[in-house]
């Protein structure tokens, strides 16, 4: 069970969506916050190892008997789904924003209808039983939210507990899909020996026979593909094993930051190494080590790895990209397309390319600083859009700001300090060069990349003059607005005396007010070489003057102590004019 959130995205308008994946091995709940632009980020991700398919994939089960979900499994299922319902209700998610789907185990069960009615009656979820083709399609849609492969011909492989889905797609459209009854749970149960080991030779023969009878290899060859992607938990676990050195005696020294920087890629040689390590026999320590690394997935990882190795060989895959998203995200993506007009399937992968570029060049502390800068900029941007009382020209300019402009601003904030990787001196210029020349921002036009790079370049030091060659082909007025917001946000974030907890941007006829609620005892997170107190005061004054020149009104900074603060911070004046 885990919970995760990504780096900052715009917060309004915001809508929560949930998907429930009733799988053969585990039940999964995913809750995301979505935005009309197409971006979303994860709020909660939960997993319950129900192992629904154990009832009828077991080698001891009679092959003549139709598969059934046992009373015990139904009870475990309801416990998990009732827990999910509690979580969904606590987030106040609309019922029509929640979708529950079931895959191979329920699809094959003789008592499918009984199970679905029981879930509806006791947990309140309408369960859609997916066909193998629908399961494959959702896996592909999930991949498009994670990897920049929208324009490529993609072969997506999704290994589940009871089946494996294969889909070839391009630009969101399905070219070919196939579902085979090969899963890590079914293979594990079928080929486990009395001693608890696996008959690997027979397992491999079974996989090859099923693939051959399906004609999958010939069908895939006829369609072709540019890139292979794995989207299931099993494949992610194997890629993580490679990344963390499982083959080299589990060198788990990468840490959280390193996990962000992983390549999400798996080669045939890498996979072979993991399989060989998993198949080491006779050493009790190896089993303990495997259980410690793969945890709840340990019981079925051998079959999953062997199955994947056979798929690599049969389909001629030498390297596979690995998606952190899968069926659950695909289910939600389809729903978002119906809720939001013009929903962009490509938008989330585009934003992730910004995050990955930031993480490639920044350490953990600088990432946090850049993320806070983006959060401050977002609050100011959205506060400005709510203001009124501007003259007609200013009002027209502010009204022209949209979600795309906010995305550029947030991207520039997140990337403004990556040049520190190269040099402290003139790092803003290095940030500009990396963004412009790195060819790593996916899905943005040349003009959009230039805008993001220029905002990063001019977040400090000299400002470009009107008519400057670098601003050619850009709206200079809009650039000045975004630049003013960004420069102020960076300066506020870098000031040691501002421990920001909350920001509110207000406007009256006389002036703007930026109300900052300070976070008590928050450790300072440096992002750049810190200036002296005198320099801080001077730089902030300069940015406030620039802000005033752009928006034609003064901005006052109002400091409010933390609600929980009872120390001397309470003696701070609740309002400070930072210009005096």
C-alpha cells in the first residue's frame, strides 16, 4: 500500500477521479487529481493482495470443473473493496468519477454474476468486466500518460495474474490487440512442484505453445512496432530489480532521488540476469533475499520473469521501456476524455518530461526549492487572474493568460536552477542552454521551449529590453508578465527569512497584497548560493519595482505568523511594506 504525489501542477480547476482494478493477483485503487489541460497527478495509490485467481489456477484444481471464485475469496474481496470505498468517500469523489473494472479471474469465473451482484449490494460498486481487448486498450492509454511515445508505433505488453495483453497503437488509436491466457499467478500455480520449486522447462514449453497457437508472432510482425513498452507491476518490479542491482547481490544504495532518475528501461541482457538470479537453486538465503526484495510479489515473480523472457525472445525484443502507469491510469484517462472537452492524451507525458529533466540535473534539495518556487508562482498567477480593477489594456492582457501559460511558468520555475549542475557562476545562462539544446522536453513546440528557456534565463540579473532579438516571435507583453511573476517567486523562495506555508494574492484599488503565512520551524532549503541579508533586501526591492512597472500598481508583502506559532514570531507585525 502506498501513496504518492508528483511535483506541482496548477491547482484549479481541479477534479478527483478514482479507478479500481479487480485483478487476478491484487486489487488496486488509484485516485488522481485531473486538470482540463490533460495533466494529472496521483493523490493515492493502494494495493490489496487478494489473489482472486488462486481458487481455479491451482494445479490441484480439477481441469474439468469450471472455475469459481470461492466464498473465502469473495469475503477477502469485499473486505478490500469496502476499505477502498472508505478511502474514496473520505475524498468525496463523485460516484460518476469512480469506475471499477475486473480482469481475467472474474472474466473466467462461472459465478461471475453472483460476484458482481454481491459487490454491488455490499460495497456499492458497479463492476465492468473487461474483455481481453479492452484490458489491452486501457494498458496502452495508461502508457501514453507516462511515456513520450504518443507519436510512435508502440507495442505494449501487460503481464497480469491470469492473462497477458499485447497491444500495438499509435497516436491513441489501436492497431492490433491480443489477450493470451498466460499470467504470473496461473503459471505459478500450474507449474509449482511438491517441493515448492518450479518446473521451469515445462513452464517455458507452455508459454511457447500458447503463443504459437495464437499466431501472435506473425500478427506482431505484420503490424511492426517502433518501441516496446511494459506496463504491468511485474515488469516494473523486474526493471526495479535491474536498477537496484538485484543481479549483483542487491546493491540497494540508490535512494529516493536515484529512483527518480532511473531510466525506466529494460534490456534483454538485464532481464536474463534477473531470471538467472531468480532461478538459483538450493540456497535458502536466495529465497529469503528474493522475498525481502520483491515482498508481496515474491511468490509469483519467478513465473513473471520467465514469461517476460520468453516474450522478449519470441517477439524479438532487445530493449523495453517501462511505464510507471498502466490499466488504472488508462481507465481514468478514458473517463477524462468524456468529462473534459479537448482532453489531451499527450499532456501528462509532456509534463513528466519537464519533471524528468529537472530531476536529471538537480539533487533532492534543489528539486524541493524549484518545486516551492513553482508553487509560489502558481499562487501569484492564479491570484492575478482573479483580480479586477485594471485599466482596459492591463485587463485584456491578464484575461489572455490561460492554463498553457501557467504550464510554461511552472516548467520554467522547475527548471530555472538546473544550470547549477554545470556552474554556480552564470547558472541561469546554463539553464537556458540545457533547456534549448537538450532535446528532452517532449510535446512542446520550438516556440514553447524557447519561452520556457527564456523565462529560466531571465529569472535573475539583467532583463531583456523590448525589441530584444531573443524575444522575436514571442508576445513581449505576456513574457514580461510571466517574467515578473517568476522573478518575484524565485526571490521570495530564496529569502531565508520567509518560511512560506501559505500564500494568498489579493487586490484592491490602491495596491496588490501578497499575504504569506509563515511555516514555523521549517528548515531552510537552499537552491542557489545565498546572498547576504543586505543583498536580499536590495534584490527583493528591485523585483517589487519591476512588478510595479509591469502591473502599474504597488505590491505589498504581508507576513502572518503560523497559526500554531506561540513564540516570538507572534510579535512580528502582521503587515510589512517590503518597499520600506
